[in-house]
């Protein structure tokens, strides 16, 4: 009977824990006096209403970090800050006292909770499974940067998300300023590229890295955000995929490049994993591609983030114009 | 060596070559640039672009396939002769995995050396694995036991490699999927690098042929015929390791080719090592090129690792071979063993309760980044909503899942009277994983709520296959475990292929497959809690009958026990407990193996006591693993499944060594 006694002890303990749980989840948060009207916005799951302006914000994907910075707000917590600094170069600094809350794949829920945020911003495709956990910490906005609906371009989604965030944070005018500047930027860049008199305006854009020691090229499709940006400044995407790519790129290897060799080759590659200088250097197919022979290869640098927001768009445009003008 | 075909070897050789040529033709037409077979032939002399693609990419890949397949096959042939073991090969002896682990270590810690000596490093790894297998599998070198030891060493090195890759993601980026071997070549450097070594190895093998023929007659006969067996054996081992290591250092670990090719050659009725070397090389090349062709038919314009394809074909083959060797096994009764001088049960319960409470307090007091201090405890930090929301349900889920795994292990081991039985060893875990994966890919729109059912179906299919195949040998411990590992290999291969095929759409599935207690909340806790509440009392009733069963089936039925009904209900209960746990936390293994075994060493043979102690141990193990996973890299997390595997595989080896 000894073991029965021990079991009942454990189970009783657990039952009491379950019982206590329901009493403790509700805790009144310290309300700040705010005289703003409540706003209601639409996110990937439906409508969310904000009574007051969120101040402590945790961003679980890099694009939302730079969106906050664009609006002049420092987040309190960010997933994988080290990665953010390596990959995302924008014209706004992330403050040093921002707390790292773990990986983008499995953010540390307790680290988020400890920051006592009043808003969490997360991508739906990663965190749908922990929706209720995140919402227990703070109101959470979910966005879907890769719309499965083919009629919505990734670029439009990015703009809508940026505006939605601005609305919630009562920064509408700041958002308009940023977007107007961006449109002006596109106009200027278009002029500069026309003046550069390129032999062709066609391009392919690729993010390249090695996998299984073999080079992999993510070649961006016309529905991708980065491709739309480049088309806005007067370039034309030469790559047309056979089927709809929801993430906005196809994974190709070097065999697929001859069909695209007439275009300008614009690429993003990390310095420590430069497949063009390592793996492909001695490859016969690569060496004989027209854009390699004619030196129409334009690096954007490893920290031009092609999945970002308006600030990354500035960086991408600057880098593309610089690269194209140089030659 | 019974011959199936009575044909002349030369005729078979020509036939094999024809087959290889046809496969090579198909292989050359595959790739992202679309060229038909006809245009490949007609345009090769005029189209420079086509020449680049064929000569710069496709031909090196094909040639590397010949070399790698051939080298692995010859290595397999030698290992089979040397160990007198039809189940031997570089992959089943853990040699590939060991070599690969060393390559990964050197990439991370000595990045400047690896470029110069990748072969040397992988040779050291290969030799070390071989020594480990020989050392651990005992003097008699029983075939099934040797193979099982090798497969477990493979598992162990793979989980080490997995852990390293997770910790050093950037440094090993290029290695990540290479883990299962790929033939991708970008120029002729891989071929150039390995050609000389492989040709040397094959030449030595060819020259050694007659000596090995003598060796097969038995050591004594060989000695009496004036052979220095030590020299011959040493040279043959060296050659086999050389061939395996050079292959791994270029294409990564590719399994099962070395196992299958020599068997095909024997089935064709080839005798004498010289001609066997030639034929093995040919058939190794055919198998590997065939697998690569098949991989690219399944997923055109994507790269399924060819190692996954060979495992898919080779797993069933290993199962069949094990089944055949199993017939020879005497139908001896298995024994579970257990300490004869048990520790006082009462004291043990007190100590374990103390330990459990201690571990739980530690786990609960650790948040994302810091510990609660004593003051926090007294000031009621424990009642803070987030501790309630995240920490407590997570720790408790780990506790109950650990208990469920442990008790399901007790049931499996008790019924099969097999100390090596466990969900992960018997392939139930990866079978369940494959079931869930197939479900995710086939029905992408359907709610994830049904995922557990898919996992349960996959698990039941695996255990049924294994039990049916090992029926004749009365579920002999070691044979059963080897079959489990074979089924496991197939399950993992299916998972890997589907991951590549379905691309990023299965990202949530990947986390789940790693086996993780991440973000488990009250909903999950409710499910495991109810399962525990229902199944544990039933288990406690059932295990009493296991005591009776341990006298042997005949005595047990003499004592009035319905033997078959008891066995089947215990297995079903165990699979149910395991599948529910797997569907909650993913593919966490080894707890069902460790807990009951440690329990037996503490309290002897009484199943009731073993079960209770296992409950404690299983809970302690998983709570600790979860804590370590959260603690080491905080705020980043390591999946607890990986932590358990790092502890579990070495223990399994130890256990195997002890199993008589």
C-alpha cells in the first residue's frame, strides 16, 4: 500500500496545482493613463483592439524589429540579436539594452514573460502553435509575410504590416514620412539606373549559401518582396518559376543558371560562405556563364536583408544602385 | 554460399556492366537543366554549354558514384569475411558514423587542418569505431550481436554529431544535410582526390583475394597451409577501413551499400575473393547509382540525400538478413536479470522521492535566464502567472511523459523478456515519426489534432513488423533489437525524404521530430496526466502477471495464466502509452530503456517494485534532461530528446555488453 500512498500524494499535489492555476492567470496590469482612442486592427487571425498605446514590445522576427526602429521605437526584446546584427543592416541602431529572447524558431517564453511586454509581434508561419502561450503573456499581433493567396504580393503585405504596426503604436504620420521617403528613393534610383545605361535591365536576384557542401541558390521569383523593390527602380526579373513559390524563391543549383545567363546577376552571399569564390570557382559551367565572363555580377553584401521592411528596402536600393553604377 | 543462377561469371559480369551503363545513361539525363537523352548524344559535340554541364557536373557525380559505391561494397565484402559475419559492413559496424563524427569535430575545432587532412581524420574515426565494436561485442563475435553493437555505435556517433551541429550551426552549415551522404560534385577534385586511394585499396584487395579464401577455411587450416594470418588480417582490416574512410571524407556516410552488394554477389553464385572483389565493386556502383537515380525521380530538381535512399532499400534487407540468421538461434529463454542483493525498498523510495523533489524544485526555479532565489520562493514568486503558465506545466509534462515512457519500457521488456526492448530501439519511435510525417505531407490542410493518431498507426505498423519477423526466434533479445534498428533506419529515411520533398512547409514538424518539451502547457499536461492516471494503475495490475510469466510460458499457463492474452494486452498498453507520449513531445527515446534497467539493478526481479522505481527514475530523467536543455545555452534551448540520446546511447552500449 506504500506505493499507492505515494501515488495519491503526487496526484493530489498535481490536482491542487491545476486548481490553483485557474486563480492565478488573471493579474491586473498596471494601467498607464492614456487619453488616446482605442484602435482596432486586423492581423492574420482577425481583429485585435488596443485600448492604450503599447510601450514595451517584443519582436520575434527581424522584419518587425526594423519596422519598430523605423517608427522610432526600441523594442524591449528581440529573438536572436546576434543573427539580426549579422544579417540586417539598416539605417537605425538597435539599442544595446535590448534583451535577447532566444532563437527565432523556439523563442524562450519565460524570457519574454520576464520583460512584461504589452505587445508581442510574431510571424504566423512560425508561431501559430504557441499562439495561446504568447497571448497569455501579452496581446500578440500575428502577421503572415508569405501570403498563400497568389493575388497578394509580399511587398504589399510588408507595407500593410508596417502601417498596421504604426496604427497600433499611434505613429501613423511617422510611417507616412518613411514610406514617402521610400517612394522618393525609388524615383531617384530609377533615374540613376537609367543614366547608368546598362546593357540589359533584366536581372536575377539570388541569396546563395552552401548546403551539404554544395552551392544552393535561392533565386527570387516575381512575387517576392525583393523582386518587387528591384522592379520599382526600373529593373526586370528574368526568372519565371514553373509553379507558384509561396516563400518567393526557388532553390536552384548551377545547372539551372545557363538559361538565365543573359541577365545581370545580383547576389547576396556571406563572406564566410562565399560559394562563388569557393565551391564554384573551378566549375566549368559557372566559368562560362555570360554574366560571369562579362563581369555582370553585383554583390549587395551579406547584411542586405531581402526579407525585411521599409528600412531594409532603403539598404537594398542603395546597394543595388551602388553596385550597378560602379561598373 | 548457395548459388541461385548457374551461369558463367564472365556472362554475369557483362550483364552487370550493361545494367550499370543503362543506369548511368538515365543518371546523366537527370538535373535542373533539361536535356533529353537524344539531345545529350547529338549535341554533346557542338553545344559547349552542354559539354560544361556534362563534363563539369554530371560526369564527376557519376564517376564519384562508381567509386564510392564500389569502395563501400569491397569494404563490406572484406568486413564480412574478416568478422565471419553476413551482417557486417562499414555502416552496420558504425565505421561510417565514427569517421563522419571525426570529420565534423575537425571542421569545428581545427578548421585549418581539415582542408589538408580530411582523409586522415576520417581514417582515425573509422579505426576507432571498428575497435570499439570489436571490443564491446565480446570474444565470440556472434554475428547479430556484432551488428547490433555497430548499429548502436552508429546511433551514438550520430547523436553526438547532431548535438555538435546544433551547437555550432554556423561552422558546420555546409555539413548539415551532408549527414546522410550526397554525391553532388562540382568538378573533378573529389574524384581526383579519392581515385588514387580507392584504386590502391581495390588493388590490395584483389591481391589479397587468395589469402582471404584460405582464411575462410578457418584460422587453423590457414596456419597449417603456411599463412601468416595476423599479417593478412591486419592488411585486410587496413584496406577495408581505408576504403570506408576515403569514401566518407568525400561523400559523407552512405549506409547499406556495403551490406547489400556482397550478398547480391553471393546470390549470383560468385566464388573466390578475387572475382568477388570485382563483382562487388560493380554491384556497389550499380546500387549507389540506382539509388541516386531513384532519389531524383522521387523529387526532381531537389536533392534527397542518397544516403536516405540507400537506407530505405537497405533497412528491409538488413531485416531479412537478421531474420535468416535468426533461424539458427537456439530458442533459449531470455532472462532479464536483476540485482540479487536489492537495496532496501523503503529507503530507496525515500531517496528517490527526495531526488525527484529536488530535481523538480531546481527545474521549477530556473526561468529563461536566471534562478529563483530563496527569497523569491518565500515571497511567492512561485505563484507568478508566468511560472504557472509556462514552467510548471512544462516540468510536470516532462515528469509524466518520463513516467509513461519508463513504464511502457517495463511492460515491453517484461513481455519480451528482453533487456534491450524500448520504443526507440524497437523502431516504434521512428515508425511513429514517419507516420506523423506522412500524415503532414499527405493531408496538409487537416488539423494537427489528428497527428497523434497517425503516430500511433505508424508505431503499431513498426512493432507488428518486428514482432512477426522475430516470432520464430521467440523474440530473442539481440535479434529483436537488430530488427528494431533496421526498421528505425527505414523510418528515419522516410522522414528525411519527406522533409526534403515537402520543403519548408513542415517546419513545425521538424521541431517535433527532434523531440522537445518546448512550450508544453496545461492542455498537453491534461492529456498526459489523464493518460498516466488511466494507464499506470492498469500497468500495476498487469505487471503482477509478468512475474508469473518470467517462469516461462509453460509454467505460467500451468499456473492458470492466459499467456497470449497477457502478452498482447501488455504490448498494446505499452505501445499506447508510448504513442501518446510521442505525439506530445515528439521522438524522445531511451527513457524506456534506461529506467527499467536501472530499477532492476536496484530492486531485483519483482515487477511491481521495478515499475514503481521506474516511475520515479523516468520522471527524474526527463525532468533533468529538460532542465539541462534549457540551462546550458540559455536563453537558447536544446531539444530534450537530444539530451536524452546523449546519455542513452552510451548506456545502451554498456547494457548490450552485459547482455548474455
